[in-house]
C-alpha cells in the first residue's frame, strides 16, 4: 500500500471552496463535543431523562449510528449513479476517497456537509422518536459518528496493534482493495453479517 505523496486531488478551481474540502482530523471532535455535552445536559435537566433511560439510549444511539453508517455507505456513497450529476455527487462524497484513500485531509467529514446531514437525520428521526428522548439519542448517535470518523482515520494512518484494531483495519482495507462490493461497515462489521455483505460480487467500475 503506497504512502500518500502529499498532493491532494483537486475538486474545485476556487481556492476557498477547495479549502473547505480539506479537514484536520481534530475538527470533528472540536465541533461535535460541545453539541454532545449540551444535548446530554439538556436531556438530564430539561427533558428529565433518567439514568436507566440514559444507559438504554447510549446503546440504542450507537446501534442506530452503526445502522445509519452502513446504509449511507452502501446505498448513498456507493450509489451506482447513471447521470453526470449523480456520478459527480458520488465522487465528491466518496469516490474521491476511493481514488486517494491515503489523503489525510479527506478522511473525516468536512463540517458543512456533516452539519447538513446531521440536521436532515435529526428531522427524519424526529418522525419516529419522542421529543423527550430525541436529543439524547442524537447525542449518542454523534458519539458513534465520532468513533466511526476516528476508526476510519486510524485504519488508513496507524498500525492499530490491538486485536480489534487489526481486525477493523484489515476489514476496511479489504473494502478498498479487494475489488468487491462488500464490507461497508467501518466502525463495526455487524450489519455486513446481518445483510450478508461480508463478501460480494466484483466491482467493475
């Protein structure tokens, strides 16, 4: 696996727009930690969420994230677009990462699309979850997202010597280099096993 040569693939001619596509890996942690803490504090003080409910919602939020991660990665980021606009969308969101998977400035989600996606998901989940619990669910959902972001960064830039780390790193790099349409889970292979995508057909794109 070759090292990144320091040159990033350019997306926009406009230097300001281009700068927004490069993100230091600390940015998601700095951006989302205050949001998470605020939502958890509000859940405990304003919404009256109890300690047992917090424990349940912690696990529920992480599982909800892992399912969302799988669905987005499989069906949105690997959407088999036919139109020019669709292909460009897929390239911007994920194709670029597959073309240059070692670019350290494009391994975590830039703040602008991350905030937009978060707001869309908040609106969507509000259709299903009571207002009392929604903020806490979304806080733990975001904890899952941060775990995903940093596991993803680590799989491309660190040796990951622990047993779990080695497994996740090998699993994700096989997603990149096996040539198969498979292994869409990054922070967890759970849903690949559920939906039988631990292996898949060859990708001819």
